[in-house]
C-alpha cells in the first residue's frame, strides 16, 4: 500500500491540529479525553508519515540537483542510493501503522485455559501453558491475577482463569486462542509411550463497566456451599456464587474466595468479559471471517499449535512455523518469537487485502 504525498500532508495537518487543541488548555472533560485518545492513536502514524515525507522530499531534492562538482555529484549519488534502499522499509512501517486497529488491542485480557482430551496429562499440560504465559507476562512487565482455578490431583489444572493487565496485552495474546496439543511421555506412563493430549486457550479482552451494561433483572444468582480443596472453610459456608445471564444463557461460577461478596465480584468480572466478547463477535462478523482467513479465527475448537517433546519442537500450524526451542518457549521468553511471527503474518495479509 503506497501512501500519496497528499495523504501524508493530511496526516501531518490532522496531527498538528490535535497538538494545538491539547496545548490550548481549552478542552475539558470528555472532549479532552477524546482528543487525547485520538492523539495517542495518531502519533505513531504521524511519526512514520513524517519520516516518509522527509525521505521523499530529500530524494526529490537530490535527484533534481544540478551539481557541476564531480565529488559532490558522487556524494549526492550515494545518498540517493541510500534513500532508495531505505525508503521502502519506511513506507512499509507507515502502511502497518495505518492499518485499522482492533479497538480492544490496548485492553487487559481474561486468559482461560482448560484441559482437553488426555485426562491427568491434559491437566498437567494446561498448567504448563499457564506457567508459560505467566513467565511471558512477567518478562513484559504485565500483572497476572488468578480469578479461579480447578486443580487436578497431581498438580495440573482442569481449568484456570486469570486476568492479565499491562500495556498492549490483548494485542499480543489474542492469537493464542485455540487448541494447543502436546506430544510427550506422561509422568504417569510406565511404558515410555508417547501420548497426545490437548488444552484449550481463550484470550478475551476485558471491558470497562461502561462498555457492558448489565441489568440486575437479567441475572439469576444462586448461592451454594463451596466444594473441593481449599481449607477448612470449604463446605462450611454458603460462599460460592453461580450467575446466569438470562438473555444470553451465559453461566459463570466462582467459589475460590471465602467471601461471597468477592466471589460475586469476580463472577461479574468474568460475565462482563464474556458478554463483551459476544458483542464484539456479533458486531464484527465480517471482520472475524477475514481474520479467520489470516492466522485463524482463534476459535477454541481449532488446533493451532503442537508442542512435541521428543523432538524438542513447537509448530504453529496457522503459519507453518516450526521452532526447535521448546524449553525456551515454555519458559516464556521464547514465546515472543511466535507472537511476533503471528502479528507479522496478520499485518502482511491485511496489507495484501488492502492492495487487492
């Protein structure tokens, strides 16, 4: 996608206008918030546009230069060659910066991991995935807070739900949704045979309360006694909460906290997130189909990645990328290379679609 000089000028003018409005001191309340948001969104585009405009102007000036001095002509020729070599990269960065943004990219996310086929081994693998994301989050300075967890008897998770907060969380984790498959010899396997197990991952953007308005009349709230591991308080107090959102049929249960109030607050947080995702899916049906054609829909029924322990490799099936660095990926830092590759593929496909 080539951006015209006229469009570069419009971007610069719009950015200058926003700068002037924010500096004027006349904006207040919602108007100031809106202008600040627009400024933050336009700033990387304006910066990339400024770089391209400067390079194009310098190239035009050097090309038109009528220099009689041979040495100066040679220097100008070198500079022309350098600009022609680097300008396409600057234009690509500008095109990427101008791609339509997912409005949820900057939001925190709800991370849900559930053991799939494979019994205890699947639960252990779900725990491995959670630790991978936890370490990746720590590397990026994100904060992870477990909302609820259903532990297995041998140290895995049948299900774990956590909030991940920080800069650009959803933008970097949204392609992790889907079925993750593991091939390895389980700790419970005495014969040394390789088993295949799976866990599902869902990454949902977290809304603000103003994004999703929930009418109390639409809720059926059940209070019951907690069950399972958790200390002496379990099975002694009615603190577990089950909330059913009647219009959508979404059901959320929460029993990890001793306090009924805390369980209700966390259940509402999960419910709000799932309703927000449902609203997004309904509002962006066409966009969702386009995304599915790129790096996958993120649907939890879609197998997206295989972790093969005997060969020490991880394969992402959506982009046919195999990395023989399984331990580093599961430790967290290596996951960044996979995430970067998925984002780059998504950007490339969207740019190609805009040029078509």
